[in-house]
C-alpha cells in the first residue's frame, strides 16, 4: 500500500487531471442519485470510493477529502492526524518522527502539490475533520455541495 501511495504522489498531475474529468461526471449523476436516494446510494458509493482511494492513497475515509489540495497525499495518514502542514518532528531526511520508516505525509504533499494544476491549493487551511463524517463518501458530498451551489446561483 505504501509504495502505491508514494506512486500516487509522484503522479499527482495525472491523477489530478483524472479527478477533474471524473468530478463533472459525478455531478451530472445528481438527478439519478436523488431519484435513488442519497441515503441508499451512500453504501455502494462508499464501497467503491474506499476501494479506489484506499488502494491509491491509503485513504482513511475521513469524509472530507483533501487530496486535491495536498498533492494526492492523504493528511489522515499522518500518525498525528495533522491536516495543515508538517509537525516540528520531520527528520532531515524527510521521514516521520513517529514512524521513521515512512516519509512525512506533508513532505510528500508538498512534492505532489508542486505538480498539480493549482500548486497553491496546499496553502488553503483545512478545517478539522468532522468525526460525524468519518466513513462516509466524500464524492457524494461533493455532488450535493456542487448541486446546491448551482441551485443557489440559479436563484440569483
């Protein structure tokens, strides 16, 4: 798993482009998701999302995905669960102070973000994880959020 996670950061540009192509497709599926019911579609979507993102990024299913802002390096893989940059314990070789055999998640995040379409996105402050969202599909949350944003825009 760890080697795939590192591969994902190394190929952050391609994965970012893939997700940017995938997201509009998901958003267009809103009428279908609404017809089926978001509560009913949550479990199968969560299964698919966990399989894909778990393999590629060692996703912890926090429900508030930050991969597009963190160079395809999941901050939830930090042993300290730090979501906004490295702690003071990053070793000189870039390894983690808690797990020396692992590269610091944030060292990898900066490496990956340099390749992304918006390399400045890593500077956005990530809000703390809402534990009520843990284990839920962030993909469905994006669809609902985007649909609500478009609906609000249409009203004005």
